[in-house]
C-alpha cells in the first residue's frame, strides 16, 4: 500500500465516529444474508469523505485509487469513488475520460452497495456515454447482478437531466419487475426524475405499467404527483 493511500485511510480513521461504526452495518445491510454482507465500516460521515476525496484527488494515481476501491472498508471504497468522480469532472480530453471509465468498469465488483453506485455511475458512465451507443447498459441490466443492474438504471440520471428519456424508459421497462426492492426504488426514482422534466412522458409510461409494477417503484415514481392523481394510480382508478 502506498504512502498516500495510507495517509487517506488515516484521515478517514481520524473522522470515525464509534456510534456510526455500530449503526452503518445495519443501515447498509452488512449482516449475514444482507445485500451488504461482510462489509466493514470505520463510521465516517459522507461530508467528511467528500472533503478527504477533494483534498487528494488531483495527486492520487490510478494504482492508488485501485487500492482504495478494493478496500474491505466501505468508506474507503466510497472515498476512492468520490475521488474518481472529481478526477473525471476535471478531465477534459476524451482519452483521459475513457481511461477513467475503463478503470470504473474494471472495478465493478467493488461498487457493491447503493450509495457506492449512486454517487458515481451517472457522473462517470452516464456522462461518458450520453452521446454514445448505450449497449453497455442493456448488458448490465441483463447481467442478473443487483449492483450492475442498479448502475445501468441510475446511470440514466445524467441523460434524464439532459432531456433524453428513451434509454431510461427502456431500462425502466426492462428492470421494473426485478425481485429486489433496491431496484424498485431505483426504477421509481428515475421515473420520478423523468416526470420532473416531462410530466406527460412519465404519466404515459405509468399508465401502461402501473397495474403490474411493484408498489415501491410506483410510490417512488408518483411521489410528486398531485394528490388526486396519485391516489388514482394507487387505487387503480385510471
């Protein structure tokens, strides 16, 4: 492990809160049988992780980022991913961005909880592939792997914010019947974001699928609807 990597880990340890270290395994389902089984925690709040990532992202190498992202400690992995996002945002050349995208894809096995996916995939993969073919995301959606499927869905957040909905809707249709509630929440969240941009587009999608899609996904999707319309969807009165 490099001196810089050790310095970052020590900085995280200095911000650890014992109460958080005890709480996070429950919050991130790191208990046996949970989706985060086996994960370890220092107990560091995300704002502190962001500050540490911002302090070091310019000087850290990809080899050192790999050491962080492969850590057994959740906060170390997240800090590494945050540093990768900051590096990506500051990278202007296409070749440099492609190198960071390749790094991200090579480390998908370590991006293995909802906060790790959600704070990185749309800023990196979503941005890079905005004007490119989206085959990668359909492959991830078909992978049968929860976190890769969530990455596929949440990456569309970048396209949605740019006013492009077609792939987000196609991924939502593909993943809406996923067995895990974390995917129900991801699908509902992205549909809600589409509605924030174009209410009628979201409404038309929901009118087609609301009777069969999971209730969690539906509730997330209609959270900001007028109350009377929200109740119509929930009660099946459309």
